[in-house]
C-alpha cells in the first residue's frame, strides 16, 4: 500500500512515514514536475520521476529500519 501511494502521491507517502520536511521538499519537486509534464519538456518528467523514486526509497528505508530495530531488540532480549 505504501509503495502504491509512493508512486501515485509521493509527498503523502513520505509524510506518512514520519518525514514532514522531506515531504514538503518532495511536494515542491513533484508539483513542479507535474506542471512541466504538461509542457513538452523532459525536465518535468525527470523531476516527477525523481520525486517518485525518492518516495519509494524513503518507504523502503523506513521498513528496513523497523526490521533492523526488531532484530536488535530480539538479540538484546536473548542476551540479557
């Protein structure tokens, strides 16, 4: 679900991952890309794609952090 949201509305996906400042900058990039997609410029498509990739990376990293935290907690629980 988060990955689909990252593709469709990248700033919202980043905001839901708990990164409000990144969401603001991503929104600026995403909206700018959407505006320039209407014009025949490649820059708009690149900016939109960059915003989507950024959101996917943030969602992936958030899941990795949660998985790593669970592994560390489990190792600490076993140790002591």
